[in-house]
C-alpha cells in the first residue's frame, strides 16, 4: 500500500510539473512538495535549516523498492530546492543534525525512524558537512505539536555549538519554523491537480458532445 501511494504521488508530480506548478524549485523536480532551505547564523556560528512537509514516512524493512522511493524523494527534495553552488556558509567539520518532528495530533510515536538517515545522506551530498560517520556527525531527535499540520524541520549545527543551539531551538522553535512558513503544502498541490483533472474532464465531455452532435448532423444528411 505504501509503495502504491508513493508511485501515485510520483505520477501526480509529473502532471504538476507539466502544468508549471512547481516553479519554486531550481530545476525540474520529480517530488512534491519540494523542501525549503535557509542558511543562517545564530550568534556567530553557522546553521543550516531544512524544512520538509508532512511526517517522516515509516521505514519498511521488507519493502526495498518503497524505501528506495522514499530515499529518492528526500534526495530530490533537498537538492532541487536550493542552489548550493552559491552557498557562502563554511563547511562544517563536526556537525550535529537535529531532526525536529512536528505532529498535528497527540498520537504516541517513536522518533527512532530509520528514514531519517535518508535526510542525513542527502545533506551530506550537498557538501555542507565533510563526512557523516559517527566521529564527525551526531544526531538528535525532538518533537513538538503543531495544530496547523505535520512537518519536519532539520537543523545542522557545529557540534561545539550544539549545547547553545538546542536550548535556543526549544525556546525559539516557533520563530524558527516561521522562517520557512512558505513551505509548500501537499494539500495545495492536490487542490491544483484536482482543479486540473476537473478541467480536463470538462474539456473531454465537451469534445464528446461535439462529436455526438456532429454524428447526429451527419445522420440527418443521409437519412
């Protein structure tokens, strides 16, 4: 089921691209919605902020094809949303990656989600961290409630500044997530796609009516 949902999402994305509704990406992307990326400084140290719509999908140990699609989604969402060649912040030698999960309900969940590794892998490939082995990258997961919808906010900070930043994040997370308030919503894409489908259905119905009227007219000519 999860696999079929992901395949359906990719099909819809092809249609979204054809309509020009994903112009926020820096290249033609095959994911929806794309991520948001914001490099910044907190005090005097660099912080990379990534925002992703929705809950981090569960890891399925038995469905390798599904996991591959999820991995590709986060790779594409991360790469297609920012031009990293223009990045001015320094590469972080020793980093801590903080994944802040925002849930729209109070359902009990386990934050130990192996799909978080796909986000880390994508971040590594952007070049903002040197390596992601245990000696150079630490991980931290926290969670908050957000009545407006589920999403994931990821912060990459120098490990030496982690103690300061985690305290700052807990106090200021509402302000920080507002920095990426323009995060595309899945519902917005779906609404546009539904409108497109309805328009196509109306156009097709009109074509059928025209063909029917033409056939009726030709029948009157012969009979």
